[in-house]
């Protein structure tokens, strides 16, 4: 774990409360992976958490009771009403812990997410004996899919999220059930819970696989139709072996080295304008001005998904300029410098790499641009440190 996780647990334990790393956090620890976020189950109530950690954001349709940002780590708190108010109030808590954790595990539909790690006791808990499934790299529900989806209407999205985070396979029964597309109503509005799980997928290593499943199950058609519309956009197979813009976009996700919410969203939206410009092009320009059209579409999507102004600015920068960087050799120096000075350029550069790597493009332009950008950063550092006396 990182220093923020240790900090949170230390504060809770020092003040007489229990601290369990819960759900996906405990699962990732068992898999010896670095968790993308920190989920903590505790017996501290909301007012006590607010006293210990300052300003908190509260539920508002999300699954956790409270959350806050600590550095780059998102900390989610889950409050258990079965644990005693203070750990020192009772001498023996082993059985009470087991009962409380069994109840807490009922809040996740997937057995692969029902683990807990007792920080103070340095002990993992597996209430439903799901560790053998973890070893087999299998995702399965505790009950039948039919029963589970009545309790958890977003089961399909949560299953796709689990695949994206672990790379595991779905149990055949679960996969077949979700493939029937009888569970689409909850996805017709991008509510807080849908957005939360969607953003988690964007941060994950296997987002490519998750989006292929969401498409197979009909979910993308419901909450991201702008992306599904790219299935009708056919491209030159000499450069895009995928055949259409939708498959190209999804393939780009698999080429990203370090997933980042804004980068992944920019990739998903960077070619959406092709669906509205496909009838205007000809010859060497089949989709004229599609970057500008994509930016307009992206702005609407980002508003729908509740992206902040700062995040929206970064995504739109990448979408607007994703074609320009490919022609940097022909750009005036002033224009190149303006791009380089943007704090968003590193994500634009990574989008460019994923875009050309996904097809049959020459990657030489990416490496030339990277060298030029590094040289720019080196000179900027020298100027800031007073090593160059000559004005730029």
C-alpha cells in the first residue's frame, strides 16, 4: 500500500476505531497489485470521520458513505453498524468481526470483491470462501445472476469493472445471462452510480476488455451512444485493420501504458466526430474537420458524466489537437511551442502514440516528436535555473 493508506489506518486505529481495507482494495492486495483507490471499512460514524479527516464528500447516490481525496488517492469510507463504537470497548472481537464482515460482503455482487484486510491484526478475511475463485481467476456471483441482478441492478457494469481491474474471466453462467440484454434500463441515464463505475473502468489496466463486454451486452448503446455510432464509420484498412472507427477506438485503449481518466476519455471521444463528417469527405480527407466535431460532441458527453471544468479542459485539448500533432514537422515553431507549453501535452502525446500504434501507422513521427518535446523541457529547465543568459 502507499503512504496515504498507512496514514488513514493509523489515524483510525490511534483514535480507537477499526480499519479494514475492503472489497477491491483487499482483493488487489491478495493479488499483489497496487490498488487504484483506497476502500476502508470502519466502525467510526460519519461525524467521527469528519472530525478525524476534515472535509468529506457524502454519498449522493454513490456506494460508499463518505469519501475524500488525499493526494492522488481517492479514499472511500464504509461505515459498519455491526462493529462496536470503539475497539477497546470489548475484549474479544474475533466473532463480532466475522459477523460484521459477512454483512459488509453482502454489499458487493461479486465473490471476487468480498475480501477484507484487518490492518491492525495483519489478517485477511474471506467471509464467503472465495479465495479458490481468485486463484482460478474467475468472476462469479454469490447467488444466481437472476437473483443477484434484482439486488444489484448494475451487475453488468460491476462485472465489466471487475474484468477491467483484474483481467479475470467471467463465469459462463454469468456471461450467458448478461448477454441476453435484458437488464439495460438502469443505464439509460448516467446516474452517480453508473458514472462511478464507468470512471473506475477508465482507470483500469484492462479497460479494452471491459468496453468490448459493455458493447456485447448492449450497455454502450444506452449510456455512450456517441461511441457506438462509430460502428457505421468504415475506414481505410491499409491504415486501420480494425475496419471501423469503433473498433479502432476500443483498440486504442489497449495501447495505453498508464491509464488515466482524462486520457482514456479523450481516446474514447477523439474520433466521435467522424460519425457526423463521414458524408462530407473525399479522397485523402475522408473526415474533414472531424477533430472540431469530436470536441463539440465531447463537451456534451463530459457534461453528462459530470466532469469538472479542469478535467473537461484537458480532455477537450487532447480531442481538438489529436490530428495536429501528427503534422508537427510542418507546423511553425511558435505553434509547436504553444502545444509543448500546455500542461495537457503529455496526455496528448500518449493519445497520439495509442492512435498510431493501434493501426498500421509509422511510429517514427511519435518518437521524433517525443525527442523534440524532451529537448524543449530540457531547455525550459535550463532557462528557469538561470543556465541560459540569452533570451529565448
